[in-house]
């Protein structure tokens, strides 16, 4: 299907009032940033949707930020798929208290990096996050760097082999100037000059 942004708007409106739908698969539907704005607004209100698949759409950084902002308010979504692998939302937010999350080699891109950053910024439980062997890139690293400025619990961050260049490393470095909690940062095998 190709429901696009207009179709996503209609689905978003329905999600605001629907009280039974728990899984929504919008894989490969030509949804862009505008469509995710409507889905994000619905996620702020919806109390039943636990799984959302938005993989293989044309969602960019702005659209992913819309979803990330909604997740700060949403208390029920447990699984989000943006680029091929399910993100454990409750664990990333710290609602389900786990100290270690292993997401290595899952094909995660900057889209997942943005959502991960949005979730971990206020997580007071997570101590170790393994994102090695993905494709977070500079954009994902930028958002993770911003989250690190706020998060004061994370001690280990593994970003080994993530296509992070000098720009992404700069953002991580800036975060480390104000956050003295991390004791282990692994940035091997990236594109840093």
C-alpha cells in the first residue's frame, strides 16, 4: 500500500479515539515527515497501541523526532520498528528497569539513533548500551550526544563500527565535557578522521 502522509493523518485521527488496536504495521507505505507528525500526535493520546512498525517509509530526521517526542509522553508503546529491528521502548525509557541493552548488529540507522536518544535521555537505570555494528552515523551520534548531556546513569556506550565521522564524534565529545559519568566509550572502526 502507499497510504502516504494523507492516509497517515487519517490513521492518526483514528488512533486518538481507538481503544482496542494494539498492533499497527505501516511498513512500506510512503509515509514521510508530515505523516509521522500525525502518528506522533496520536501516540501522545493513545492508550492501547503497543507495537508500531514504520519501517521502509520515507521518514527523515524531523519525522523521527516527532515520534521520539511522542514517546516521552506515551506510556504503553513497547515496540517500535523504524529500520528493520524492534526497539525495546520501555527498556530504553527506563520504565522496565534493565541496566544493559544489547542492540548490536541489528541494522539500526540514524532513525533508530534519534529515537534511542530521545528515550535514554531521562533513563535513570540504564548503565550499558551496546549499539555496535549498526549504521547510526553522524546524525544518530549527534542525538545520542545530546542525550548524554542529560543522562547521568549511562556508564558504558558501545558505538563500534557505526559509520560515525568527525561530526558525530564532535557531538559525543561535547557531551563528555559536561557529563563525567561514562567510564567506557567504544568508538573503534568508525569514520573518524
